[in-house]
């Protein structure tokens, strides 16, 4: 590397220096792979492979949860066939829904007021819903009846299933 040469100042008072040599020397003996890489044989022994980090399942968005509860309410109101929900419900939740339909009086309408969610684990979501129950036989002016519903969704084989359904 050479020392920068100083030149005469320019009319503006600037001093210009030449750049030092910054290229490495080009000598023929320096070409080629380093000695530790000189073997062209494949490496023996265990090889490292890159593996993607495990991804945490994300809970379903709130609008999907809201629609699921609305579908359940429609089934409770007999506005939707229960068989349409069979794929989304576990056996226990499906039986609980059928039992609720057999024991409830016809003519009731449910309306979803609020929905609260909680994810206790990465593979489960718990829901708390507040439902308003309107009975068609009840006269106007009576106070409204409010019920609570509890649901638990679990991730099974990459799909969310309702494992627990309780209408209190």
C-alpha cells in the first residue's frame, strides 16, 4: 500500500489526495482454494440440514368465531339443520346440541350480544358468549332473558373443532 501523495491546494482551498492502493496483490501462487478445502471428496459423517422452526398455530380470527357461534344459534333456533354443523363439532358437542334441541321449547329465538375469547394454549381457544333469548309466547314489556354459552375449540389435524358446547 502506498502513502497518499499530497497535491497543491486548488483555487478553492481544497487539498486533493490520491487514493491508496486497495486491491490485493495478484500473485499466481495465491489463487486456488485454501488448503483445508483442497479435497474434492464429499464429506463423511452426519450432515447438517436446515429445518424450519416450528410454527405456532394461530387462533381463528374473531369474525370466524362470531360466524361459528351464529351457526350454532341458528341451529338452536331450528333455522339451520344440525347436520350442517356435524363436521365442526366433536361427538360430545354434537350430542349436547341435540339434547338442547330436544329439551327446548319451539318458538324461541336467540341473539348473540357479546363474544369473549381466550387462548389458553396455542392449540385451543375458549369462547364465552352472551345470548339474548326471546320467547315468541311472552308478551312485550317483560324483561329480556339472557343466557351464557361456553365453547372450547381445539385444533385437530389442522382444523378447528368445537370440543365443548354448554348453554347455561
